C-alpha cells in the first residue's frame, strides 16, 4: 500500500516530466500543456526537469526539443502523452525503457469509442513495466502547490476583436481535492472554484480509468496533508467492493462528497458513451454511499455548498437545528427544507425560552419578536440582537447546529454582525451557517465576509439547510464508526 501511494505521488510531485506530443502550434493541446508547465517552471513553482518531445522541432518555448522519449538525456519520472491513439503503445514502451513511474494519457480514441483492444495493450505495457496510468481520454492533473498542470485548456482566450478574456482559470491553493470522471465538468468546476475563491489542493481527471481510479486516488488523498475535504464527480464505480472499503476508511478522517450522474436510464446511456463506463442502478449507489459515509448531492450548487460547509465547520452531533432570522418568510423556507431533509427544528427548552424572554424584558430584542424556533428578530434586527440570541441558542444542549439568516436589507443591521457571529462560532463545537439573499454588492459582501471568517454563507434558505443536512450526516457517520463521541 505504501509503495502504491509513493508511486502515485509521481503524478503530482515528479522529479522530471516529458511531454510527448508537445506542439509548436498554439491551438494544439500539446502546446497548451507544455506552455502551462514551462510557465510554472519559469515562475519557480514547478521544480521538475521539463522535456518537450517533438521530432519536428528543435526548440519549444526556450526548451530543447527531443525527437523521441528515448533521446531525452535524463531520467523521466512522469510522461504526459498527447499523440494520436495508435502511437500511444510505442510511447509507453519507450516510457518503460526510461523506467518512468507514471503516465498521463491525454489522447482519446480508446474504450470510449469501442477500441478496447488498444486500451488493453496500453494497460498491459504499463502493468509489465510498473507504470501507473491516468486516462486515457482525460485532462490529467492540476496541483496548485507543485505547478503540475496537464490541462490542455488555456487560461485565457482572445476574441476576434483582439480582446483577451479569462477562460479556464486555475483555482488558488486550498484544502479541497476534486476528482472527476468528466474533463468538461472538471474544467467548468475549476472555473467556478476560482470565481468563488474556493481553494484547491489537487484536481484529477480520470477519463477512461484504464488503471488509476477513485480507489487509488482516495488512498493517496487520505495521506495528503493539504487535503481536508474530497469532492468526487462520478458516472460509475468500477469495483464496488474496493470503493466501499476505501471510502469508508478515508471518510473516518476526511469528508467525501459525491455528485453521481447517470441517475436516469438516459443519463446512464450517456455515461456509457462518454467514458465507456456503466452507470449502474441509482438506488444501489444511494445505499452504498450512505453505508460508507459518502455524502451524495444532486447538483453542482450543492456539490460546492456542501464541500465548503464540511471544510469550514465541525460535524453536527445531532439533528436539532435552530434558525435565527430577521425575515419570517425565508425562515419558514429554511424550516421546511430542514424538515424535508430529515432534520428537526424543535421547540426550545423552557430554560432557553426564559432566557429569550429576558432579552425582551431587558429591551435587547423588541417585544414583537418571535422567540420560538425559528427566532424572528423582525425588520428591527440589529447586530446586538443576533449576537445575544446566538449566545443563548448555542448554550442550549438540545440544539446541535444553527443557521443565521441576517438579511442585509433591514435598516438597523450593521455589517459588524458578521464579525460578532463568527466570534461566537469560534467558541463552540456546533456548526454555524449563514444565509443572505440577493445579488447586490451588499449581499455579496456579507457572504464573502462570512466565508473569510470561516462561516459558510449561502444565497438561499434551502442551500443553507442542505449544507446543514450534510454536517448532520457527517456527524451521524462518525458516531456510527466510533470516531465522534
């Protein structure tokens, strides 16, 4: 096991990289990949030696070009292959002679189009030589810490007018790993992560998974100190028994979130044509994920909302949720979604009710505020009201998590309520989530401020409730496994 993990590190921390099929032409995948690596090398981020392989060029972006892998003067740790499928076996044989540890096959034209024999030939060469293979038909990997970037998608695109726009940005370094069976979804998700300042530890695009699959990468990520949460886009699981064993083991230490596509018969058919994989019966996946502690979400928004919540907040020790709001309608919406998700929004204990009534008696919250659950501070809400109500709710032993919904529209609510809530949240082991509705500058500012202070903030009551459900599910799994008291 340890030997496998060390070998998989070659995908992210290679001592040397050869790009076979590095191209002089800007629009070619081989050019984009080599340019990514060359720029990271020049910046000092990528430490690996870098070798472009192209028999028709002498130099590429300032690096000497080699006619074949065999002619590369030094050892090659990682081989990135960007040549037509029919030439890939020959490249793999050369990689074997160079004693490479890992290969990323970007090229398509294998099992996804029914060319199983060619793929099996490549797998056999890799197996005999001890080379781990990622792909084929994939984007490969991106590691913002080491500078390994094999995505053939340029960061910017130039319009016909001459204007240049950011097209496929790379996220900043962070603590969330992202594994994807779809390169296109992976690229779109990286775009989203960049725009929302969601930091990444590692990105992996599997493609056809002829060798390296989710099980292998999960084992690696369990040992990766930079990874705190694992996000997975799946269309199928090849070895269900292996996946469940590994996922259950990893989930005891790190949360795993899965977005499983191919839920319908038509979706399953599309998945098969996409990466040559069988999607399977959806209900089976639901049961398997629940058993091994994988939190399943239904769409892209939930995917990242849940990931952010699991990264920033502790698991909930029970299902009882309190809601504090200054807006009655959105409060009801949050209650509904919590209940529909199997959570509870219970009446407060008599002790807690007495404390809340004292806030009214002392003139801290208005006499017309609703002090049930949810607590509605009304349009008269202030930062002090949220702070004092949250103190009382967090002290209630029967409450396991809190959703704060301070809609910024009310006139007396100053932005420092965010700091007050965040400070209280630091002193508790209960998850605290926030919600502010709107797309104005103020709404965006409030959510960004919450996020920077470690409180996940969401755009709708339903989003906040789904994130809280995930924290409850996480806590339930850890309790079952004896990890959480």
